[in-house]
């Protein structure tokens, strides 16, 4: 029977990783209104 790994997603989830994912996702979209609105309220 395989071993279950619990709660590893939340242990690896940090603000820095979320911010880097946001930077990758906004590539070539920096002037769209949705991205600007999100970055205003980022912190």
C-alpha cells in the first residue's frame, strides 16, 4: 500500500513563490487593467 503524504502543499507554499508565479503569469500583460488592479492590492 502506498504511503500518503499529507500537508506538503501548504508547507512549500510561501509568499515568495506566489510572487514569482505572478511575475511569470503577467509576462507581456503588464499594461492590462486586471493586472494593474491586482498589483495595486498585492500586499
